[in-house]
C-alpha cells in the first residue's frame, strides 16, 4: 500500500524540470569495495538487486523516500466482534537532491514548491478507508544529510544541495478486509 501512495506523491511532483528523477522507498546500504567501506542510498528489490538512487551529475532534481517507522492505533469505531478500524501512521523522510545550476531555487523555495504539490489525501486504494498525508519538518543541512547518506571521502560539489522533508502517511483500514487474503494486499 505504501508503495502505491509514494507513486501517487511522485506523480504529483513530476513536471518541475525536464531532468528530474523520482524514486520509491530506498534504504541506506553499506558494503566493502576494494577495501573501502561505502554507504549510499539504494532501492533493493525482492531479488536482492540494488538500484542506486543518489546524487549524480546528470539529473537536475532527484527524490527518494525512506520509511522510518510505523505507529499503530486501534480505533474504537467498530461494533460486535469487530472492535474497530486500524490506523497505521508511517513516518517517511523524503530526500531531495538538486543542482542549483540547473534548478535555480534556494532550499526554502524548493521546500515550498514540493509542499504545494504534496497531496493531502490519496483516494482509490482498494480496502483502504482513508489516506492522509501530513507534512512535519524539513532539514536543510546539506552537509549533515550528505554525511548521513554517504560514507565516502569525496566532497559534495557546491552546486549540489540536499534537503529532507519529513511527513506522515496515515492509512486507516478495516482489518477484516485483509484477514482473508493477505497475498492480495
């Protein structure tokens, strides 16, 4: 479900610049290469294949998301044997890389542009009662974020910037809809 919501968010973001790239849920991975420890953001598929989603010298704008945590709330809106719906609140970090030579925006301008495009709700998901997206905070400290996402000696070029927008996705659903057929979800 969360992947479908991220696709909807990325779709709403598209059209900012011709050289943009949007990715889904990524993870920070670490590995050894030639005796050197490497850290970078990647998407890992079900076969274990990695797709690098980090900064490059081609795209003007790149966005990926990270699932940080999930909080579960049991609602009391049910009756009979069904106590109520379940609300999962997923904490997400959206990482945004941009080239200031190509996308002539400061961090505050890009934040407001993305905020204006971030949907408040996503509709049309099967067996989901409600999806609400709530914006929370933004981190504009490029050096801190670069150090968090990468473990390499290379300096980040001054025209490359990183920011992180944190938001929650609240998904409310009736657990009885998922109990019968988990592979369909």
